């Protein structure tokens, strides 16, 4: 983990991975992640994110979160062994219910199926309740995204309801494609 520690800004470490703050020079890592059509399948129908958008919109948005307290934002995820960037995790105000903190993640395909999403999601949920004192953590995904739903369940979140993503957010998606599910966990449920 020496290579990761030299980067600085680590906010959370588990047995196999750690999260650190993004920096402006991380744009190529995000570009590589968002250029994989399978990674972007449930986000943009497989379309990549442009480097210009990453540099001028996404990275500044990520950096703005770090001034807020308790901590929230998007964090780069790295494997301890070798320091490889594997994607990101976030904890931020939910888009529809901003009083709840939304858990999210996007991982490189090489990190899929290895339990990383579950491992770090569990750690973030615990930190959100025990150290940062958030009242509720929720997560949303598309109804058909079975892998993401499994991660939410393994992280302790419980199915709450189905919903439709806004057509304003996803104008190119049909109503059927916009079917989503919401999972959540309150601090009192977590304590039980």
C-alpha cells in the first residue's frame, strides 16, 4: 500500500482496496473507465464520456464535494496490491431525496466479479452511520441491473420501491428502459 499512501487523501481502506480523493490530473483514469461500453451500458447506453466533459464538468464537480462536511463525494478506488485504479465509489445527496446519502460505484470490467463493490460498499455504509452520522443511505439502479442490485443487498440495503428515472435525465431512453429500483437503510436499521 506504500504506493497508494504516497498519493495522499485516503479516506477509507478495506482489506483489499482503498479510496482516495480525486485530483485534476486523474482525468485520464476516468476517461479510460468511461470508454468501456460495458461499463457505461447502464449509464449512457455504452457511449463514452468525452475527455472535455471529464476535465471541465466531472472533475470540478468531484473536487467541490471535498469541502463539505461530513465527508461526501466521489473517491478513486485502488487495489492495495499494485495500486491499480479500479474505479470509483461515491456517497452524495440522493438526486430525488437529497436528505438521504446515495451510495454509488463504477468499476472497471477487470474488477467485476471480485467482490470489490460489496467490500467497499459495506465499509462506506458503516462509516456513513458510525463515523459520519448520516441518517439514511440509499442506492438506485436500473431494474434490469441485477449485478448492482446484488451489491446493494450484500451491503445491507433493503429494497424499498420501483420508480421511473426522469425523462429529463434520460431523454433517449424509453419508459421501459428507465425503470429503476431504490434500496435503502436507515441508521436505526443498521444498528439493529
